[in-house]
C-alpha cells in the first residue's frame, strides 16, 4: 500500500471515513507495525491524509482490512500477553487490565457491530467488544482514561475495561483501541424509553429516578481523587462564566442568523434571537459555578443501557466533533444533566414520530422531576452552584446551549425533528420571561 | 510517559495567531503584587477561548531588570518574582493540554553586567571566560556601528575600571555583548537553547539577532558570520527538536530581514518591522500607498518560512525603519506630547494611538489579519487597553492586565501599594471602564469582535499560506488585495478614509464568481467583465470569499 493512489482509494472507501466532501491532496503511511503472526501477516498502519484546505487527518488502518476479524483477534491476543511492538518511527503498546476475567477466554465467533464516524467495533462471542479508533488524535483517548479511572475508583455501572493498545512515536501519540466487556442482554436506554413511554410510563419514570442516582454517583466518583491531575476537581477561574456566556451567545447569534424564514416548525422562535441572547445574559449573572470536574461529555439516553436491573453508562468518548483537548476538559456537572434532560424532550417527541403514539400528558415534566430528584439526592453539592436558583439558572444555560446546537443539527440533517429544539428554546423563553 | 499533545506539523506557525505576554503584568497567582507563572496558568482558559495558538513570553530569566529582563543574569533559571523552573514546566504542559504552544524570548547578543560570565571576564582577563566579551584598550574600533538607544547611550563602548579596558555593547552599557568569535560562547548558547527545548518549549523569539558579530569597516549588522551561526542553531534544532520555531527579531529593511530565513535553513519566522509604522501612516494620511509600497519592497520568502506581523508590542512603536521625513510625520501625528517619544519611537498602546476610535482599531486589525504572515497580538490590546505616558521608559505600555472592575483590576489580591505598577485608573481607559469581565459579557465589545475575527481568520488557512496580489485602483484611499491558496480565493478591501468611499476593482479574471462576505455570509452580485463597484463606509472594510457559481 505504498502507492499513494491506492491508499487514497482504500481509505476513502471505508465506512468510517468521515471527510467525504474534502479533496485529498496527499496521502502517506507514516508508520506500520507488524503483529506477531506469519501467515497471514497482520499489521496496523498509521496513515495521514492531507486535504487541499491545509488540514489533515491521521487514520489507523488494519491490514488486511477485509480480514478485520482476524486482525482484531490477533490484537486481543497481543493485549493478553502485554506485547510491545516496534514500528519504524514508534511503538505500539498492547496492555491487559489485571484481573479482567474475559481476557482468558478463547475467541470463537466475531461479528461487526456497525461503524460510527470515527471508529469500528468487533464483538466476540457476545462477551467482549474491541473498539478500534480509526481517526486518531494526539493524546489519551478520554474513553480509555475515564473507564480506567472509574474502574479503579469502584464505579460499578460501566462495562468493565479489559485492555487497550496505543501508539507513541514521531507522528503522534494516541490511543488506538480498547477492549471492554460486552453488555449482554442489555436494553438500549433510548429504545427502552420509546417502548415504555407509551405502554408503561410509570415504570420508566421509576427507572429515571434510578438513572438520576447513578448519574449523581458517577459525578461523585469522578470528583473523588484530588491526587490525579487529570481528574482533580478545579475551582473555575473568575472568567469561566463569562467565557461560557460569550461562547453560547455567539452560537445563538450564528444559528439565528441563518434561520430559515419559511419553515413553519421554526416560527415560534423565528426573529427572537435577541430575546434568547437577553435570556442568556439574565441567566449568567456572576456567581460561583461549582467545582469543575471531568464529565461524561456527551450524555443522553442513547449512552445508557438497562441490564440486570440497573443502568450501565456507556461511551465516554465525549462529543466526537470536538477536539480531544476540548473533550478532556473539566466542566460543570450540570452540562451532563442538561444533556440528559434534553434527551427526555427528544424521547417524548420521538414516540409520536417513530412509534405513532403520544406520551402521557406532562410526561416530560415528570421525567425531569424524577431524574433530578434522584440526581440531587446523590451528587456532591460542592460540585454545584450554591442555592437552588443558581443551580436552576446554570442548568438552563446548558439546556439552552444544547438546544441551540440541536436546532442547527436538525435544520441540517432532519427537518422533521426541528420542532423538538424549537419547543425546548420556547420553553426556556417562556419559563424565564414570566416575572418572578 | 510524557504526553505529546501535538501532531507533527512543521509548518504550524504559518497559520498560528501569536499572543505576547508580559508575565509580570498578566496575573498575580501568589498575591505578591507581581504577575507569575501560577497566575498565567489560571488565565490559560481565557487565551484558549480567544483563539491563541502560541504564547510568546517576554524574558523570564533572573535579571536585575534594568531593561525589562532583556538583561539576563542567568540563562538557566526563572526570575524569582515569576516562580520556579517547575512552575514554568507546569505552565508549558498546561498550555500544551489546551492546544497552545509556548515560545520564549531569548537574548543571545548580550548578558546583564551582573551575569557571572561577565564578572569572571572582567576580573580574570586570562581566565577561561576572559575572552567571552568584546574587550578593547581603546573606544575607537567599529566606529561605523550606529548607536541604538540614542536617548541614554553616548557610545557603544564603556570603560570598565576593574579590567581597565573598554567593553562593547550595542544596547545599554549594563548589557555587554558576548563575543561570538569565541567557540566556547557559541557552544554555551547552544546549551542554553537545549536546556529550554528539553523542558518542552516550542521555540524562541531571538532578541536582537543582527548584532552577534562585529567587523571593522561594517555597521556590525547582518554579518555573514551571524547568519552562519544562526544556521548552526537551526540545524541543531531540526536534528533533535522537530516542530519548534525560531523567530528572529531583526529591526531591519525587508531585503535585509529575508536573509534571516536563509534558504529555509535559518530562522522559521522574522518580524516584518517596516510594515507596522506604515499601517499607522496610511490610517493617518488616509492613503494606502505606504502599505502597498512596503509590500512591493518585500521580497518573497522560502515556503517553510513566515513573517510575524504586529501592530504594537512591549517596546516603543519603533521608527527605525522609516525615512527621516516619515519619522517627523509620525511624531507629529502620533506623539503630540514629547513625553510620548522614546529613542526612535513612540511609547504608546494601540487604542490611545488611534484616539480610542473603535472603527480605526478594527480596520487596522483587519489589515493586519489580511496580510501574508502570522499576526502577533500584544496583551491588553484585545480589550483596547490604554497606556500611561507619565511612567518611565516603556513601563507605560506594561501596566497590569485589566481583568475586572474590582480592586487592583482583578490583577492581584496584594495591597495596592505593593503592585509592580498601578493599573490605569483614568476615566477613559481605566480598569473600571475597560476590563475583560465586562467585555466578555457585552456582545458588542471589542474583545468579542476580535474573538470572532480570530476564529474567522483561522477557518481560512489562505491567510497564513496564500499568495498576495495587490489590487491597486484609482482610489488611493482603498487598500485592496487578493489572497489565494489552492481553491480558496479571498478578496480583502479596506477603506483608510474617514469618509465613505467608492471603489472600482478590475476583477474580470474572476468573472462569473460570486463574492460572499465572510462575516455575515451574504452573497454579493456576481463578478462580470465590467469593473466591480463597491461602496465602503468610513474606515470600513469587506472580506469576501470568491465562490464558483454552482
């Protein structure tokens, strides 16, 4: 694969290749590392694609790509033995997590579980899942970092980490993949919501109360180690609220600038950009924002699973569109909470869009209340602003930020769904413009 | 494992936005009245938000501070007011985690007279460092070398009563020049570079590089020996430290400065000094000619090199690279009070130089950001801070950063009297009127405008990488040019006049394309064969992306 044309052809035809609209100017393999097999010869390659806009991406390739199960199996076996492999410009380290039982087993059946934009996953025997990061960014992947931390600090509601492998060398140092326990027989939180919302709403509300507790506990554990610099809670700087306000404000301005005039779904908030910005300013009057810690970063029902009578929290990668340094950043825990609350709004609307039934009247309000009740019972109050009204205000800021982001996303991708963020923004406008 | 936060990208500096920090004036992390590295760490989130790619630190070494730290007394330490070497390491790591790089000022030409090397040299002429400085029995050699600090220094030679000889100094008499003819000095300076590079620093701004060597019958600037030594430094950096940058401070005419790029094997970057006063001149005269002319006079540079561009910095607005006539004009227009003059320059900040005119400040930033090069911002100018011309030397432009309207401008929790300098308190530029906190909260503030503008520039690598093609028209008040990099074509039109102006641009080469204004993304009428007519507001500007019609 030394020929540039073949490499471009190869990479751009992969499902995980994310930059489909960009023109590639150069492509090259920066390093390749052979796995200790002879026939067939398996390998990992680090390849760089340069675009004509001056940007570039670095990808991990498995060789041969059409036998990715074979490569994956070999990777797990090398992880088990804790191998360090030499490339021409760096090394690949494969490491097991001590005491992880799943590593001992023989890998028989492998299946693909769909590729997302930046990674691919292989499931072995419904027991293990190997996630291979395809688009690489320098630094520790937050997924690995968070799972290790949560495992070491005894947070039980995750799928256990079994091992990982990473590259360090001239081109960059990056996490290449992780091995995790596969949650068998689990039910995706989003699907469960849609199923139960119409049929057994009361039962699901009970589950949401538990989800609130698990979330509060997750934040408590994430804030529990002052000796680990990457996780040690931080007192936000005096500018932090100002920086947040400015960022959200510019986002609102940008989105409202290009709001389509003719779209009926948008009409409740059309032309109200300035009102939304005023609202934001009212909500961010200076005050202590609580301690900042590492958070889930992309928290919604789709990142949860109900298995063995409890919630499992998944996917600690953070928002894939953000840079890795951005995703590893310490933030207010209320950002995760807001993400989940927005997810309830989506679930309430999706039931009618996807399942053709209506949620019980006032379901979303109840869902919010039950989740928050469980959350505030367990979370460490030092992580929150002082006083309920300050908490509510900051929570509303994050919901607004999220809803504005959703608005742009739905306008670009799913016009039928635009009404959901519109209602979210409208709700915030109405709640807070009522004189106190 | 030490974590590496950047992908290998040897040309990162070509699309970067730099920010010059005066550590003492930025933020006080230990309440002693002086800014320090702990404080700087606390403000990294702010710099990251602003969109800064690389922080340039003014000298941070132990120093008697008779020249703002450019008089270094120990190349391997940190000034105790700023913290420790460990604090510095932590700062670099924290900056890297936020995706920002760090370069530091390094003075190779001279040391402080307090430096142990100089003390050894003056007391032990036959010892191992006896020859590390430039000594002479008389003050007559090298008479063709000009005096730089004309306000304070009568000669480049000063008599040392201890050694009984004269020593050579291109700057203050307390800053003896090192003798680069001595191979030990050359090696010692390479050791200094390695020390900091090993600590993770991303490069250096090399202060006063033209003066390393002296030769009889020359002006002692830009000598071939100096270039040869800089090439040796570069080779050392390339071999062991990829992705680093050497930024030359050579206050010279463009044709001399380009020598510092070598064939892409000397310095990565050099400041473009002469373009700076011409931007101010053009704004005052309402005439784009000085900018066009200096850019015409600027030779091409190797593709792996870049100009550093700036409006203001920690020094006086230097007028060395203008004609006498131009200098008189600048003094007359921008330094009405004689206190504002210093050496061959004007010691004022950007906003007061432009009489606080918001349109003027925006226009000059637009021109700066549109030119081929990487912009270097000076701390405080992003909130349009003022200056204090009643303070001595260059302290007037080095007052504490104004963070909030609270006590000490939010810069320090020390007692007012303990501060290294008091923050500005005048009604126009004082910290109650001008501060980061208030500007962050106000969507129409200059800070918020600049933040959006930096983001816009960074979305388009063309500004760092593209070609430059002037578009002179018959309206001299308009500065217009086209930048192009691969398929990305950008048209920048700036009105230097205080009145509205029409301009007709010959864009027939781009006929059929549609100019899209870059801020608001509004499409303008397509370009045809006839001259393209634009109307600009007073001190207004347009940046367009030229798009193919579908």
